[in-house]
DNA sequence: ATTTGATTTAACCAAACAGTCAAATATACA
DNA sequence: TGTATATTTGACTGTTTGGTTAAATCAAAT
């Protein structure tokens, strides 16, 4: 009988998903080997196909899971009742903190979306990524003269670019700036304030 | 005899390089098939191995070429004698214009660097990516009270994030903002001004 | 015309790969 | 305990892939 009392004990499916996430996010779909995932999970290769019939099926579980754990939070914060500047702070806080723990996610998602853009469509429709409410708030603040005029697309781009780019460009930044891992971590910790400051200053009238 | 008079006639090596660049940048190293590259170039698969002994060799030609055609320009502009704000404008102009013509480059480079970070090291050392001069200029402007204090790493990150992210996040942006190809192109054209404005406003005292 | 060297091809090969299957083992329940 | 069901494995398969090779073709010099 398995030791179901030990809290750190994971069942096989969770073991596979955890291993698959690590390998897929690190190597991408094409670069990942089913053997690598099996080894990482400490199980037999055939067992992967017992739980997830194919590499594609396993990948979609991971990819969908990752999208669902990152995108909806943005919509949630942006569509909330919070003041604009607080939203900026919340987004930057949430994404920089989450991505610090899983720094491979952005490049993984964006690479797979680049190779296979249709993947996103279903997911977006499914979650009803609606930015209308936020667009209205932004326009109100502009109309009231509280911030400078800016289109929603550019606002969103600026905010996410500033939050996410450090993780996407990590090897580039570490190389150009001559940072080691410790120094890079300090740099990332500073980003949260930099992002909100940069965004808010650029919006002030 | 080949028609060497026709200017549009490319020799086989150039044909291969052009095809390989298209396939590699679109699919990544692992996703690219030598057969695909051969087909794209309109030649036989064995001919690839005649000109470039292996997939790795061919890939390195492409990857090095891409790095050399993008990174040095940044160092050149940043290390020049131009005023700070003009440098921002030049960088944003150059990168947004170049990447509009080759939008797959950023995600390609950053994905490959993520899977294989050591690739960059040689290239950076080789080109002497030195940002010391620029750091001094930035510090001078800060000391003279002309701009708000900011570390070089964050300045560079912000500038490149704002320039490059639209291309990295293209499918995401098109999906969330409901843009078609034409609308995305207009959006990219607007980016140049947005980037310089955002950067400069965030730096003003 | 013949030789020489560079270019191109079709056919082939070994390794790596995702995926399969029958047999073995563990688990639950009667 | 015995039996049915769920889980796990080692050995296997067919296909795809990067890479090779020997022969054919072409271009130019002798």
C-alpha cells in the first residue's frame, strides 16, 4: 500500500504532470522527449501513455494549465473596481512574484504560441478575455484629464512588457549586464517598483 | 550555364541560408526539419549536408548571423556621442523598423538562448558588448539633475522591453485585442512614438 | 574531345523517437 | 482466500530523422 499519509507523496498522475511541466517549459514541445519526462518523474515511459495517451495530449494538459493559471488573473485585476494606479501595482506585483518562481513560463508560452498561434484562440474565447470594462475605465480617466491619452493596446503592452521581459530576456540581460544568478535575483526584486514607477510617471499629465 | 546576369538569381549557398533562416526562426532548432529547409530552398536534402556538414553547423551560421545583425547596432547607438533622449529615439526607431520586417527573430533568439544560454557568452565576448560608456552618460545626466535616478540595467530593460515585446507577444496581443494582421501592423507603427514617449516621460524630473 | 573539379541527386543507413502490448504486480473487495 | 480491477513494467514496433555514399551531371580548362 502506498504511503498516503506522507503529505509530500504525490500520486503518479501528479508526478507526471509536474515532470512534464518542467521538461516542456524548459525545452519546448519539440525539444522535449517522452523519455526525459518519464525519467524526471521516476517512472516507466509506457506509463506516460497509460495516463496520457500521446505526447500531444500531455502537452495540452500542461499548456492549458499554464495559460489558465496566468491569463485569467490579469483580466480579473484589470476588470476589478480598483483605481487605475492600484491595478498597475497589483499586476506588476502578481506577475513578477509568480514568474520569479517559474521563470521559464513566458518564453515557453510565447514560443509555442508563435509556432502554433491557433492554440490561444480557444483558450481566450473560453475564458472570455474581455477588456471592455478596463477600456472604459482608462477612457474615463483620460476624459477627466487625470492621465495622458493612451490606447488600451499600448497600455497593456507597456505594462506586460515591463513585467515580463526580464524573464524572457534573462540570458541576454545576464550576459550584457554581467550578472550572476544572485545579482539577477536582486535585479528582479527591484523590478516591481520600477514597473509601477515607469508606468505611472509615463501616464501623469 | 546558370543565369548569373539576373540579379535576383541567388547561388545555392545563399538559397540555403535564406531557407534555413526562414525555417529555423519560424520553428526553432528542434522543430526545424532538414527536409523542410531543403524543400524551402528547392534543392535536395543531401545538398544541405554538402554545403553545411550538419544541422548544428547550419543552425550556428544562422544564429550567429542573426545575433550579429541585431545586437551590435544597440551597442553602437548606446555608445555614441548622441544625447540620451536621441538615443532612445534611435533605438526604438531601428529595432521597431527592423523587427517589423523580421518579426520572428526575437522569439527565436530568446527561445534558443533559454534552451542553450551558453551560446550567447562567446558572441558577447566577441563583440565586446561594453555598456560602460553609456552607464557613465546615464550617471552624468542623473548627477546633473536632468533625469530621475535609474540603474543602467533597468533603463536597458525598459527600453528593450517596450520595443521588442510587441513582436514577442504578437499572438497574445492580437488575441486579447481582437486585431487582424492589418490592425496589428498599424499598432506596431504607433509603437515607436509610444516607446520614446513612455521612456522619456518616465525619466523626466 | 578529354580531363578535372565542383555540384547535384537518388538510394540508403543507423539512431532516436513516439507509441504499443502482453505479461507482471499491486490493490480492493467478496 | 480468491477474484476482479487498476497500475506498472520490459521488450518490442514502425516511422521519422539527421546523415552518408556512390554515382551522375555540369562547367571550365587543357
